[in-house]
């Protein structure tokens, strides 16, 4: 694996330690352990801090916990803060409700290529199966044939046929922060996530569009870097229209840089 980049696995979370515990357990099962793990915490209670501390002690890890005060949905800001502390040239980003296939990191490392960012997909675990996993605290069998899977197609891992799923390399559509990888320098060059978003929605698309505007191409990764999304009720969508306007503006004006972002995040 020496020919592949050293990676930082960045996990965004907010007040769901039960799900985060399963995510961390799935990291331990990886065929390739990431060189660094950072948790970008958007204001969780003490329970999340205790979970991370105990996990570090039990498994002799050094997971970084980057936290800020809970003042509503501020994912863009906390991810920018977390990436400022990262040590490696390549970032793999997931959410704190994403359980990883054992070859997730391995597949991402193999897919990393200069001039590209990765837009991965996720398989959805149904509500009943998700509750069973959360209640047990164990990683019950997850694969395309598992009971309770809502999107079996995305649970298939067949990396040799991943090339069949092509998409427009200059499109930011359908980029999700739950399975998103990029070179740190490219992220810095476009000033990272835009901190002006209010509430949930469109921040991942908008960042991806600025990468595209910079000349970084999107590579869609399917049937590789498989991950499984734990069911939860939808987040509030009250500010999606203004957030979408920001995204559309980035497209229309071919913007490569927005402020405030990565460089202005300190003190926010």
C-alpha cells in the first residue's frame, strides 16, 4: 500500500454516540487502517467525548476530537476546523452514521488520483435492521443479501466493474459528504466548505462545484468503497431554498473560492 497516499479519515457527527460507536468498530475491521482519524463534532454532549476517550484507551488509538459549541447546524465550520488539524495529503470524509465495508479505506486509497475527487455512494439500512444493530451494539452481517437492506444495489462490492458506472466529470450533482474524498491541497485552494450556509443542505454540492470550477474532475465510485447508512429521521429542511441559491450562484459565476471558509474559520 506504500504507493497509495496517506489518508485522514474525517467523520462528522452530532449527538448520536450509539451510531458513532458502530462506525468506529467498522474502522477496526478495515484491511487498511487510515493513518489518521479525526472526528468533526458539531456540538455534541459529553457522551460523545467519553465514547472517543474510552475507544482510544481500549484500542490504543489516537482519534482526534475537534468540537465546537452547539449553535445549530454548522457542519461546514466544524469540518473546516477539523481539516485544519489534519496531517495527511488525502481526506476521506464520512458521516457519523456510516458503517464501513472492511475494504472501504483500501478501495479509496486505490482510487485516489491527482486531479480528481471521489464521489462515492452509500447503501441504506432499513429502520428495523438499523434499530437491531444499534440495540445490539454489534456489526451484524451487512451485505447485498442481508435482511433489512433498503438499497441492495449500492451494497455490492465488485471494484473490477466499477468503471462501468461513469458520470459527468464536470458535474457536482449527487456528491454526498457521507462518502467523499479529495486531496487536501485542492480543498485548501478553493477555501474549503463555505461557512455561510444556514442549516442543512447543499454544502457538499457547492464545495464539489468549486472543485470542478478549479479544474478538478469528479470520479464516481460505485461497487467499491462500500458503506452502509444507519436509518434516522430526516433532518429539518427549512433553509434548503436559500442554500440551493448559493449553489446555483457558484455554478452560474464559475466561482472557485468563497469566503468565509477554510482560511477564515478560526474564532467563528
